[in-house]
């Protein structure tokens, strides 16, 4: 019947990207496209939305990007998508294709490249009366479960990393977006730079824009990390009741169970736009 597929993609994206599609009462087509991999993907996706301009709606920020680079052939609109690990985006078609596409295009999310790795040492502070010491110093980033101190190894809760980092002046300036990439985190992080709260990171990529908070020279970085609580339950399951820090009506864990990686694992890097 010569009907093109509702959604298609380049061969390198097949098996890596998933989608769903619905149409609103006023005729807008909304596609939800998700990268199910732990690696970034990039390539062309085809949408059966003839005569309409694509917009990228970012679910994490609410930002809407009017895509300038797209083409239409055989009733399908081709859009180049770049999705970070496990990232998703709404591709929305609600307006007719303008005569001058570039004139209405917003600035797209920039390509980033690492420009500086932030190495140790790191100061790591723990809350009182929760089994861990008040503070330890890490020469390099490791999972808490690899630390020699038993209180750190089995800690569950919130701990705070702090460090002074040096930002070169040439990385800052107008139209020079600067990002802090935490690498791997287990499991959630909140970032502060020079006292400014930059928000909570809960999924890959654990990355935040620090352009407005960074300054040339020394900057005070603080990363608050929260892990899951099985590690403490595993520890307490092998202790006498009087020595336990946690109680639950049902504990599925045993003292011999493997621990879950926890903390800021890195590598931590500054990234800037190409």
C-alpha cells in the first residue's frame, strides 16, 4: 500500500532505541524516543509526520528546541538525534514546516568534550552516629565498599565529597558552556559549586552545567551522594541486635550477601562545547 513506517531509524540505532507515538486531538504528533543503552547513540530517525516541523522537548528541563537540521522525503521527516546513555526525548510535530527553517531554529544542545580531569584527594564527610567516621580522605575515588574502614564499607545514607578545583580562565566566557561530569554515581548526587546549588542528578549522564557558578581560579566543589540501604542491612544482619543501626519488619539480606557499589565513582571531569 506504499505506507511508510510510523517510525524508522538508521541501522546503527536498531535494537538500541525504542519509541512510542500518540496524536493529540488538535493533530500534533508526539513521539517519545528513548536510548535503552548505557552508551550514547547518534543517528537519523524517520518520523511519519509529513509537512510538520520537528521540535525536541527535553523531559528533564522542559526545554524546547526547534530543530533546524531536518529533511523530508516520501512522507517522512528525518531528524538527527544524539542521545546520551539512557536519555530520552519527546519529538513533537505541531507546526507546519516554515519556509525558512534556520531562521526559527533555537540553539541546540552542544557537543561536549572533556577538557580537565579532577583527580584526588577528596574529603568525604559522614553524618554522626551512623557507623562511619566523621571524615576520611580519599586519594582517589573508590566505592565505599572498597574502603578499609568497616563503617565506610557498610555505610548507607548521605555523605558529602568536597574539594577545591581550579578552573582555567580560558574555559569561561560568553557562549562557552562549561559542564561538570561526575562519571558514575551510585546512586544519586546533588552538586554545589561555590555555594550555589546546581540540582540533583539521578541518571546517566551525571552531568550539570556549571557555567553560571564557576569562576576563574579556585572553586569550592561539594557533591552530596546518597546510596541505597542494603549495605547497612547486610552488615546489621550479622550483628547482635544491640549493635544494629537499622531494623525492618522483613530483612531479605544476609551478612554474606554481596555489597552494592556506592558513592562517587568518577571519573570527574570538566567538559566544554566544541
